C-alpha cells in the first residue's frame, strides 16, 4: 500500500457513498514511525498527521513544521491533564476528550491562552473496560457539559472492539452525533475506513497502510 493507494480508495468510497470529493480528511498516523518515512510522506504533499502521545509528538514535529509550516497535527491518543498545555501548542485537533476532568482543564487553558484546538469527544462504543471514552449512555450529557464550558466540540471519535463488526459501532457513533447536532465523525482505520466513510466518517485514521508496519524502538 501507499499514500496514493489510500487516497484513491478514499475517493472511491466517497463516490460510492454519494459524498462530495474531499469530504473525508485522511489522518496519516505517524506514531512510532521512523522520521525518514514521515519525511517521505510529507514530501509527497500530505500534511495531516496523527500522533498518539504528546511527548513523542513534541520530540518529532517541531523540526518537521519548520520545513513544512502548513502541517496539520492531530492528537488521536489519550491525553493526560498534565500534558494538556503542551498539547495546545502542538495540535490543531484533539480526538480524545473522554472525561469531565479533562474537559474542565481544556476549558481553563482555552480561557487562559485565548485559543483552543478543535475537539472530538471519544465514545467507548464497545463499553470496553480497558478502553478510554465516554459510555454511549453518558455521551449526550457530556456533549452538553462540554458546550456549557464553551469548548469547540466538532464531533465524536471511536475505536471499535477488534473482534466485533465495526459498522455497528460506526452507525452508533453517527446516531449519537446526529442527535447532538455534531458533524464530525472520526472513525475508521486501515482495515475498515471504507465502511466508516459509507456511514459518514469525516476523518479516517490510517497508519500502517501508508507507512508500512510500525518499527519498535531499537529495531
């Protein structure tokens, strides 16, 4: 696979779903990828990337953004409240707002700094104990809480359980978003992004299919 293959498949899925061309944003998931692979994708003209950890992004992206100032960096992994200030400086969008304490921290920082990244609320659609995210039953109340804090909530994000049909989770997320008047749907990864686009995804997160298999440190 390559960046061109993935963008072609996204375009085909948009057409098949009756969506307008370019309505789906491809987030190239660059977490734990070697710098030379990231550089190669940047040189092909892609600018939207996703990182899982604030610390890793802080060590990687400042030098890339010097060379490519129009990079659009998204945090797609969990955010600790003590890393929130750093996240404000690095990311245009945070996809993992998942608890009231974090929402209050983001609201305080937004007031203090006079800016705030776009935000997606992470919903734990599979209700998995080991996974972050607001439970579906609590999602409406949490959206309302974030809006009361004047947070710029753009949409919802989910990561379906690996052993379940992802379309069921994408459909659930779309339903929660629709009843809350939210347009953004961050859902779909390398193995299922076409299904996600068919069900309304606005952001898909694709890593290994663009960059190749992840390289563990020390390999």
